[in-house]
C-alpha cells in the first residue's frame, strides 16, 4: 500500500524543523507503532531523502515521532486534531501550539 501524499507532506513539514536546526536526514529516524504500513516498508522517501522507519511497542497506533540519533533533535509527527487534548491525570486542558518551542533542536 502506498503512503498518501498528505502523510508525506506532514513528515516533510516536521523534518524541515529538524533539518533547519542542523540535523542530517541520514541521522534521523521516524519511530512508529509496531505493525504499521510504514514500519513494514522500513523507510519512506521524503523531500529531504530516504528516512528510516523503526517500530516501537510504546508508540500508540496513529502516532509517530522523528528523532535524531544523537538526540539533538526531536519532533512529534501529528495532525491538527492532536493539537488540543485533555490530560487524563488531572482533567486539565492542555493546548499545544502549532509550532511548540520544545520541538526542534534540543
């Protein structure tokens, strides 16, 4: 099954943040839920080059993140529906900006 252009566009958008902060595509991997189509493929071709995809049993289905091997860069890959969510521990509302300052270079 081919990965949709919308997914590739979202990955490229998030990759751009890491690339601009000095990370290289060959040192970045995307971590996804085990058993997903992206994990089965092992990599995805992006506008910046080939991106490795690795599985995790700790990442929920439908979520993924990009991380640089030396832990200099990190960003969640998510859609706009994930930007506002309720915190399950204390029932407080947590709002995440479209470009949170915590994302990008660490």
